[in-house]
C-alpha cells in the first residue's frame, strides 16, 4: 500500500529533514511511527497524501508510491479518499462554522447523497461520542475536543490509508481509550493505519509494527512488541525523578494567585461555575480534568485575556483588571496550549528575547541555560513558524520561562513532546520552583503532573470537584 525507496526531502530553501528512507507498508497494516521532535515524523506523513511536494514545495528525491500512485505525478493524482491525514495542529484543519459542518465538508465534496452523508456522520459521531459538540463552533472547543473533531472529519471519509499525527495529544483518559478503541475497529476493517505518536505505551499493544525515525533516517523497524526496548534505549520513554519531600516552601501564607467564585460563559454556554482556589509562592499545582472541563478558559482569566461574568481574580493581591499588561507580564507568565498563538517574531532568538526586553533585560545566562536544556541552539536563527510542532512547543515554553515570572502557568506543556523534552522540562520547572515561583500546570498526563506538582485541582464541567495533594 505504501512504498518509499531512498526518499529524501528538504523544505525550502534548503532545510533537510528526511535522508534516504526506504519503507514498505502492507495493505491493512497498523504502523506506529515514533521519534524525537524534529526527526521528520510529520514530514513522513505529509509525503503520503501529496502535500509534499505539491503544496509545501522543497526538494523531494527517491520514490513515494501510495496505493500504486506516484505522489509526485500531477497528471495521475491520488483519489480523494486514498489517504486521510489528520494534522498534528488541529487548528490548521478546522475552518467551518460548526462541528457538524466540519464533519460534513469532506463528504459533500465527494458528491455523496444526503442520506449517505448523514449515515456516515451518525456513525462517526457515535463512535467518537461527540454528538453533543455538533452545534458548537470549532473555535469554542477545548484543544482535546478540537483534536477529536479533526479525527472525525477524516475518519468519516473511509480512506484506504488513514494517517494520524499525534492524535492522542491533549486527550483525557476517557477520550484516549475511546479513540484507541475506534482505531482498533478501523484496523479490523482492513484500512491501512499510520499513527505518528510519542504516547506509545498502549498503542504498541494494538499495532502490528513500529518504526523509529531519528535525524531523518529509520533507526528501528520491527514488530510493535519489540519496540519498547528500542524506545527506552533511545531515551524516547520519559524517566521522571521522584519528587523530594524536603523542598523549602515560602513562609508567607498570602496567596500570589487568588480565584474566588469565578463564573464565565462563552457564546451563552456556561464554562466556569463558581471556581475558587488559591496558589501560594513556591507552590506547584496541576489542573486536571476531562476535555472541555474549562481548564484553558480558567487560566486565560489569570492574565486578563478573558474577563469573568462574575467573581474575582487577584494576582499578588491586586485584581487582574486593574493591572497593566507590563505589570502582569512580570507577575504571571502564561504559555498557551497552541504555540502558534504565541509567536510573532521572525526568528526563535527574537522570540526568546521579546519578554525579557519588555522587562528591561537582555540575553543572559538564564536564557543560555534554557537553550541548552531545551536544545534550542540549532533553532535560534530559524523562523518559529517553520519548526515542527514539537519544536514550536519547546520555544514557546522557553520564551515564557525567559521572563522569570513570579507565577508560571503552562497549558499542556508536555503534549506532543518527546521524552527528552519532558525530562528537561521537569528539570527546568524544578529550578524555577526553588526560586519561589508559583507553578500552575494544566495537563492530562498524570505521570508528568506528579513529576512537577504536589497538588491536584480537578475540574469537572466547570466546577472544582477536588483540590488536594497527590497521593503516594
């Protein structure tokens, strides 16, 4: 079904990513593709549906055939349902007014009857349990909900080859299990399945085969059952240090962040309902909960991006609405879930310096240390928009850390990241915590949450249902 022979690719102007890949994937095979951020995994996915070279340009050499079609041949293009691709960045894939329109869009362009379109939509939304989202606008969804909708919009097309790039990132445990079950059902129908992922522990139990790409080359190709050892050998499975129980805490009992009876509605839909919690200096806490629980909406109130319907948000004792943007930037740094929403400079170097310069600082030893921990030196002169999604996340997190805020808020910082970055991030957050900085991390990954936080705040349908320390 998929044939690659000595395939190499460079993005324009001359950024080489893939370096001589040869691979054959049988019809109906379930393949998991792993590797470090920036290794070429997403580029591999773009090859399969002709985005490379027809849309992204660059230089492609070697052979790429899918379902017998040469993807470079403009005169004999792939059928519309040959390859379905779900992007790593769901925002790049969703553009209709409602979720229902989003799922129907591809089916309508296949010229299917109204009855067949409705049948496929009903089947897909029930499989993924997203019927309650059909009337919502995609931009109002949480990151995890957007990801599931993007999967639905492609899955309903019944492609011969289904390629999913980081489909499990940002998903809660329930949605993770549901999508995993659906992919197993898809596999049983005979569709060729290619899943590009970092969260591989459970997937390897389902898949037939695993390929590891490093530095644009295949470094492992074998049965999925033997891949765990290969991933561990390459440091692609995170190993988090156990949190120490003797860390120094601030003597102050005054909260640096105080949220009281916060309520918020978006497009007349209640999202937050009487949310109340405090965060003290030097305290690390994690916010967890189902997709759509209101986690991202909550943290957007902490730096004034959203204004509440009622309730108060105070940072260092002062209501957020009374503070200037410069004052808030020094007091609280917020890293967004989607790094593309955070960039506005031409190079990574300038992106890292934007916050410090606003606060009257220049390049210093702390930024040097961040570049070292997050392996940013090779990226400094590149555009942040031209990086892989994993590399973008590293830059986004580093750009907030560079400001040395007194309170740090990170929204899904580990999503889409390889084990090396996760470990480096835990180390960096440990150092930040020791300076007395308060830390609030939104995440679905409980192992990561335990590695960086002592306390767990659980949101459910916009309400705090639990706020207590992590258990042993």
